[in-house]
C-alpha cells in the first residue's frame, strides 16, 4: 500500500504542481478578475470553493490518476497473470484480494485525496496571489475567507468525493488486469478499456453528486 501511495501520489507531484500553477492562472486568477470587474466580489469565495475545490480539483486529479496509475495497475496485474505469478500465489494459499487488490484500492484512494488537496491549494494560492499583485491587494483576503467558507459539510463532500474517485479508478484497473487471460496483446487492450471505463465512471459519479447537492 505504501508503494502504491508513493507511485500514485509522490511521483505525481511534479505533474500536479505544474497543473496547479496552470489552473491557478487559467481558472482562479481569471475568475477573480472577471467577477471583480462586474462587481460580484461577494460571490467570488463561494464560486472558488465550488468550482476549484469541489469541481476542477478532484476532476483533474482523477484524470491524472487514470492516465498514470490506472494503466500501470492494469499492466502490473496483467503481466503477473500472464507469467503465472497470481496462480502461484493462490497455490500458496495467499488471498489475492488482500495481497494485491486491497492495497491498490486503499493506496489509490488516499493518494487521490492527497493530491487533490495539494492541487487545489496551489491553484487557489497562486491564482489569488497573482490577482492580489496585478489587480488589487484586497484580493489577498480571499485566502483567509476561503478557509472559513469550508463548512464541515463541504469538507465531508470533498473527502468522500475524492476517496470514491480513487477507489473507482483502482477497482476498474484491477478488474481489467484480472480479466487478461493468455495473450500479451490483451494488456494494452485492457489498459485502454480501463481508462475509458474509469472516465465514464468519474463522469457518472460527478453528475450524481451534482444532482444530490442541488
């Protein structure tokens, strides 16, 4: 599980950092600038919380996990199955679900939550800092106001959403990896299928949560 967290979370930090800075400029800075110019400053904090923290942050982090971790899990488990390693473990009486599947599910879910927190922090702080330097120094107050705007309910939604994203991504990848039978050509096919199925699942979960929170 620790190895999964390191690969999924720690190794992805350079990519997440770059995307966080880009999102801070493209979304946070521009959103603050547009809303401030039309006189809707009172709604900026609520929009930043809902769009960046609860929307863009979890979704982009999930996309990174699908492209990196999801495909890697399929290849890893698929190659183990092709080489007879999984069958060997079962013959030794080792529970595959406990030894291979559960650590990946838990590690990926924890990593999804961690990198989303890291991503949203960078996107918000960088965007607000740019806005404070280039538009108005009063915008620095948004950093404090966003922290106070997070109610216990929003924190719960944020945590559950990210854990669910990570769990679904890992579960889909593990299922696709275990579906590989005898041919090496099945590995890229199942990896592609896992990516598509994970994307579909993420969109469905996002839509269901959006409807539930209306």
